[in-house]
């Protein structure tokens, strides 16, 4: 069938519009010669379509800086004019599609010029409230970098307007495409017709609902068919107009917002497949050589390759021209990442050229909106920096240009994501770039260290980490000596500026960074390096870059971004050490449990130390034991930060069975010193170590001597200290002598009702363990103490904390068993007492019969009427009212009830209505008790009187 010519919304002239000239030198994929005569009818059809849509290219420069004889740089100039007309020095073919300009990958003299970095209007940055787009400064940034910032409105003027496709044509196209879905595409012409039908149909998406519905409902089928078409094409063949047409079709649909390479798994597979199909083609040199020895027609393999690569490059660019969240850039980079690190030169070159064109296109059409989805900036910067030092000249050239455009993207990205207060620091950073002449593509070429210098200022701590990790991968995976040298130099560049403050950390980094030849030394020095770095981390916590000395000339006014702090460098070094010594699992544990964040925190630094020590002990016990033996003589050296970091790591290693071999002077004696230290952190570390040593039975006897010190710590205000002390005492309670046990029980009783729920809970637990540990001969001595704990435990069964209430019931039962009592079942009722007052009455009756000194019980209970917790106050008042009738008559006459009534009257003003009601009821019961102190005797007297009355 005859396909209509594309009109409104037509795809820009792409490889189909390429010239057939084959005079371009065969140096780089981006210097695309443009096509060659095909030998098959399908190829001729493709060439005819290309020519029919050709846009005349602008004047082309003979060479750029990379060949050494390019035109002179032309910085500045009329930026507005440069956006209205093609520049004379531009070597790119300019093709307009759907209001955007696509960058054809060919040499560009203007791209080699310097960039004027002036931020005089930085303070005029304004952000749209709805999308945070840069508005006022957009044109300024474009001028700064010498990049035309194409607006969609400007580009729209260049469209070639033709009439829209009619409804009948649309229906025929849809019917034609459906036939291919239902059948098999066998011939090359059928496949091309199918693809071009899709492309033509995509042109109607903006105005035809039928097309929109059809495309979106059949997207999965389209992706599947494209996948099959690509798989059916012969591998490593340039005679593939179908593959080229697949690129064009995907681009056409992408311009209309229909992405076939993102989202579902089958789309990702398609992206992977087509990327591999173009990147893994034999090198141009190989193709040319094959043509020379096996001529097979009037075609030029170099031109065919360039035409194919041009179509692929345009397809990638179509994905980012409207990429406000950088989500598509993230996906493209994910697919290109392994090819950028390929060991094959021509594959690295193609991947670098592709990323460069993507970044160039993106830099010209940036329209960023939050949230941004690109989270791998540090990794991308590192890869481009490494490639700038690539031994292959063409790869280094491509990477230098890509880094140039990436700098433009990064600056705009940071304006979007950073607060306005940080714009001043960005201004200083750009001034530094200008002073260091890092704004010229030539400066990046073969000089990766300058990339590290300029980008380091813009990268946050996470991005810096990505940078370092990529450098280490470069040392490990990139086999070429010059690339490994670049990786080492880049890492040194990152850290040398903090050398005056972080001498030890820097020394450790140098050990790691030199390369593989020192791997054995790195393993041998691992304990020393690790502890040095961790101590350096502790010293760096809370510091800012203004607190350290920075060499002159690197940062203006000695200031850097507030996101980069000294502790970042020490942590990056620690990460580096773990990875270089193949501690992958330990590194993963730290990542998974946010260990690096813990290490960098002022209040949680020791938690990060504990996590890392545990990870090392669990995954690499040999290295852990080496660290432990290293620390033994070092534990009391240095200042408190030094000692504390070493002590924290050391005590975690005491979990190992190997710690049993340590003499007591290096374990228990050390912990005893820290236990008596004036700093709570040292006490916590000591108690943690004792908890581990208790697990080794042979160590318990040595620990017994420390029990009095540990019991004293129960009165500490630091909750961690108290809980650790309870944990240790629970392990030793059965072997304690009675005097120590009695002292500890009195201390624990004082913790009943502690405002710290865990302290209250576990003090009750330990109290119960103490009662069970009392020997038969000592029971009489402890009985009064047990009796005194009954009422508190009974009242705390009503605590609002479920764990405390349950533990109180359990220990109350232990106390009853000690006294040989059997508690009524009502004690175990879990509902609030005020809902079941009859059950409370049964409990009071039981205690009334069992206990003596009821006045003392009432006095003790009244103390709880002032408790901060409403359930406890309510239970205490209810108990007083119901228990008061069991007071002995002699006690009532001797003590009176005024003191009880006074406390109850005070509760009548309590803000809680339920408590006021219960207090008034209790007050009436007490007042009645005073008016009729012995109701039982009055009844007996009336009975005797009635017997003597005459009947």
C-alpha cells in the first residue's frame, strides 16, 4: 500500500535524511558520514525516504580541536542570534521535530570552544511554585556554557506543515498494523512497511483519539513485535534497514510521549537487545578490512555503519528531549554503564559517543522538575572522568565533550535541588572553575583530575561515595595501565586537600589507592588501617570544612559546599578499605542497616562502631581476631575519643570464643576500669562487654568481684546503663550471697514505678528472680521485704503498659508462693478494677484476712493515689475505700481516719471525673467506718438485747 508522506508532527530528518557522502574520516561514531547506496529494494526504499525528508545542513567545519586544526574559539557573541540561525561553525546537521532540536552526531567546532562562566545574575534565580523550573536564569546559564537553550516554541516555527492524515487513512493504517500482529512478518519489505505504518500512525497521536486508544492498548504487542524483529536480524550485520527503521519508529513514538523502552520487563529487554545490537557491531576498521578482502557490492561499510549509529543516537536523544525528572536519563545510563566499561575499545567508544550525544541533547532542552529520579550523578561523573584518560584517543575525546555537557546539566540540577542559601556557594564554585580554566572541553581532554576538581564541589556526600566506589572499580576492572593510573590520581585528588587535617586517613587511603600491587600489604595492614580510619571518623564528627585547613587556591575564601564535611572523607576512606580488602558482605551490612549514617552521627557513632564490629566478626572472624589482638595494647592510648572508639570495637569482639584466651588483665580488669570511669559512654561500653563475657562460663568467677559496682549502677539516670546492669545481674542472681541479694532487692524495689517503662519492667523481673533465689535459711530475714512489695505489685497489675502489668502479676504470684499463699483468681483479672468493683472487694477481703498492720497497708496505698498514671491512682483509691472496712477497731481508735479523709478530699478536685467519683465513694466508706467503728459488735449487742425481751 502507498504510505502517506509525514506532515504535521513529522519526525526530523534522521538517518533517512543523511547524505550518501563517504568522505568523512573514520575516527569516531559521532563524525557520521551519512549513508551509502543500498543494494536491495528495501534499502533503496529506505534511502528514498531519507532523501525526501532531508533538511539541508549548515556549513560544516573542516575539523575541531581534536584533530588539532579546528576553528578558533568564539566565546560570547550574540546568544539570541545563535538561537535564531545556525552557527557558521556548527558541524551538526540540524533537524527539527515536534518543537525540539535533535543533535546529529557529527563534529562540531563550536562545541570545542570555551564556556564563559559568569554568575553575575545568580541572585536572580527564580523558581516556579508549581514545578520549580528555572525561569529568569535559564538564558543566562545557556550563555554561560555557550549552549543554545532551545525553547519548544522557537523550534515549532521550523516545522514543515502538511495536512493531517484523514480518518480513512488512519483506519487503513490501523487495519494494516493489526494484520501484521495476527500474521507473520517474513519479507524485509513487509517488516519495513509495518514499521513505517507505525511511524506514520504516531504522527496522528496529538489529534486522533482512535490512534491514541489503539497505540496504548497494543503497546505490549508492539514491543513484542519489535523484539522479534530485532532478534530475527543477523548479528553484526550492517545490511539491516529493518534494525535502522526500528530505531526510527521508537524515536517517532517517543516524541509523542509513547515510550517503548521504559517500564515493564519486556520493554527493558527490548532496550537491552537493541543497545547490544549496535554497540557490539565489529569495529569500523574490521568492517572496512572485510570489505577490502571480500568485496560484495557497491556499498561503503563505513557509511552504512555511520548511518546505523546515527539512527541509534537519535533514538536515544528522543528519550531525553522531554525528560523533566531525568528518569529516562537514569535508564539510558543504566543500559550504557557496562558498555562504558567494556574492555573492547570500539564498544567503549560507541557507548561514550552515545552518552555524549544524550547529554548534549539534554543540556539544550533542560526543563527540570522535582522530584528528580537521577540518583547516580557521582557514578556518571567518575566514569566520564576515567574515560577522559582512556588510552584510545577517540574515547577520551568523546568523554571530554560529554563531561563538558554534564557540567552544564549538573549546575542546573543543583540549582533545582539545593536551597537558595546554597546558591552563594555554587557561585563561588563556578568562580573557582573559571579561575582554574575548567570550563573548556580541551581542559577535560586527557586530564581527568581536573574533572574531579570541578565536580567535587557540586557532589553531595552520597555522590562523592559513588565517585570513590567507581574509581575503585576502575582500579580493579579496567585492565589498561593508563586507566588504572587515572583512577588512582582521581582518588588522590579527592582526598589530598584534606591532608593537613586527616593525615592518618590520607595515609590509609594512599595504601589502598596505589593499586593492586599493594593488595597483600593492604590485607596485612587492615587492622591498623581500619582502626585508624574509625578513630578519624570519631574525631571528624560534628566538624565542618571551615574547621580544617585547606590548601590555598583550591576553594575561594576557604569554603566549600555545606554538604561536604570532614567526616565524609573519613567514611569514604573506610568504605574504600572494606571494598579493597573484599569485605563485600560487611559493606553490605553497613549499607543495609544505615551504618554509615550511624557512624557519622554525634549521638549514634558508637552504634555504627558496634554494627561494623559485629559484621566483621560474623563474616570474617579471622580479620576480626587480628583487630582484637591489635587493640589489646592500644585500649588505654590516646585521648577519650581514641579510647572510646577502640573500646567500643573491642567489646563487640568479646563475643568470640577466642576472647576466652585473653588474660583477665586484658579483659575483665580493662572493663572494671571503664566501669568506674566518669563518662557514661565508657560505663555503657564496659557493661556491654561484661554481657558478652558472661556467656563464657569460665569468665563468670572473675566477673563476680564486680557485682557491687554493677548494683550501684542501678541508680544511674542513663537508661542504657541500668538495663545493661540488670541484664548482667540476671545472669548472676542465683550465685549471689544473701547480703548482696538483700541490698539489690531494696534497690530494685525503689525502681518500681520508674518513669522509664523498660527499667520498671526489668527491675520487677530481677526482683522476682531474687525472691526465687533466696535460700530456705534466709527466707525469714527477707519476709518483711516481700510483704512490703505486695501492694505495689498488686496496683501495678493495673498499669497502662501491658508488659509491666503482666510482669507485675507474674512476680506477685512468686511473692505469694514465697509466703505460701494462694491468691484469689480475681487478682489475674486483666480488666480495669473500676469496671469490676466486686472483684476488687474479693481481693481486699483476701488481703484483709492475710495481712496484719492494715493501717500501714492503707498508708502505703495512699502514696499511690498521687501517682502520675491515672490507672494507678484510680486503683489505689478504689483499694483504699474497699479495704478500709477491714481495719481493726483498735487501729481506728488509735490512728483515727482523718489522715485518710484528708487525702481523699484532695482527690475530689482531680480533673479526671472517674477518679472524683471513686474518691467520693471511698470517702463515704471511711467516714462511715469512723461513725460505726465496730459494726459487728453493735449487731451482737442488739441480738443479746432481743433475747431478754418478753415474748
